[in-house]
């Protein structure tokens, strides 16, 4: 009974009705805020999110529209770190949680990885030419500046693999150097009641003067998988062309269109076009686009399903921007809700209760 999987029912929700009316007193500030996936997770857990720092004007406009932040910094986080302390609200120096999801395309297993590390270019995540692989360390500088009691940092699973492990070691060292104890966990959305196979590494860093035992923190999750057929909804536009034809040729066991491509014309093509089966959890939603074809049909998953799979609220205002991009770039709110709830249960924030 103790290890019986938990049924997830909170992945479909609205901002209008489902934020808790009573807050827990924890104050949060979010960096690399994007569409506010993390922000919504903190709010669902009962926290007060004071504001954000975001470099992309379009993303920032969406964030402001949906979350109405008290403090909004539209700028590169490097510029935020260089602000004189007197230009930063006092509340931000008394945070319970500093949140950050540094852009992670350079560590993705589907990207250029090592070839892009240290190289300046104009990424879609920002408006200026910049490097992305060092943003975790820039964010640690933000932590050194604001000195929050806890830092939660998220990145892709690829950060834990291969040559990127050197970055992991440096992250630990730099947190230690500024006075934080740190741990990391590879968490899987499908085990957390999230209707997609989103795998992310989460760092939790706690200021050394806070009495906390990391051994008391249980980050294992055991939720029933939410299958694609449970979130399947709305209409689907039937497609024409080569990929749609291959999708209609899908057979049980296919994870992409590669086998169908070999069968049709003997070529090893379309291995990045994924096949979704109704009795499986949905593939990871990516920002680059929906390349997910539904079993035996010539159509792709739709926006309503992307919203549900990303545990975004049903009343979220995308402000005319592509749903797949906003959701693909954002942390699923339910993942953050689960993490913060566990942190609260572990006793990390008991100092609030003692006050």
C-alpha cells in the first residue's frame, strides 16, 4: 500500500480556480522565466512569486500578461547581476527560493553539444549574441548576489552525460564556493503525474547557515502514468505528403518513421519524426516544433494536447505566440509543484514556522 502508485488528477487545471487561496509564506524570484512554467508551479504549491528576469521581450510580454509580476526585469541576467544593489528591491535579498532554468539547447543530446560550447551566437532564447553553456554559472553569480535561502535550478538530462559532466562538477564547486550545500536529481515527468516523458535534472542548493539534512529529502516519485489517450482531445488536421503517408504505415513497436521509410523506399530517413501510440505516455514536447505523429493516422498532436501534456493551465493566454514553443521552452508547472511540496515536507522551510 505504501508503494502503490498515486493517481494524478491535477495536470488539467486553470489559473482562475486552482491556485490555493492561502499562501505558505514562501517568496520566490524566477530567472530565465520564459512563459512562467516554474512560476505557476510555485504558485500551485502556495508560494508567492515576486517577479522575474527574462531576456526575450516577447516571452516577457506573455509572462507579464499571465502572471502580473510585482518586479519585472526585462534584461540579460548578466546585466541584472551588474545592477547596483540599491537598484534592486529589498525583498529580493530576502528570498526563500531563487528559481532558474538556464537555456539548455547547447546540452541537449539532439543538439551540437560540445561544438557549441563557448561559441557566441544569436540564440532564439535571447535577442543578443551570447553563449549559453555558461549561463548556469552566471545564475550562480545571481545567487551569490541575492543570497536566497534556497536555489532551485533546472536543466536538460544531457547535462549529466558525457563531457558535460565537467559542467556538473563545476556547478557543485561554484555553489560550494558561495556558501551553499547542493544536491541534484534526474526527475522524469512520467513518474510525477506529468503526461509526457520529460526528463530534467534539478539542482537544489541550500545556504549553509540553514539547518537542513539532504538525507531527509526524498525525491522519488511514483505516480501512475498519464497515457496519451487520457489527454487526447480536440480536432486533428489530416496531413498530406511523404511524412503523413509514412505515419499511416506505422506498426506496433515503431517509435519513429524510420522503419516505414525503409519499407517504402529503402532509405534511412525521418528517424526524428516520432510516432505516438495511444497506450503510451506522450513523447517530450520540444520547442522546435511538433514532430509527433499519432499512430496509423496522417495527423500530428494538436495544441490542446500540447497544453495538457505540459500541464499548462487551460486558461493560459499565449498572446498569439506558438503554443509548442512556449510549452517546449517551459518547465511543466506540476513538476515544480511536486518538488516544492517535497521540500516543504522535508522541513527545509521550518524556519518560517519557527518565526
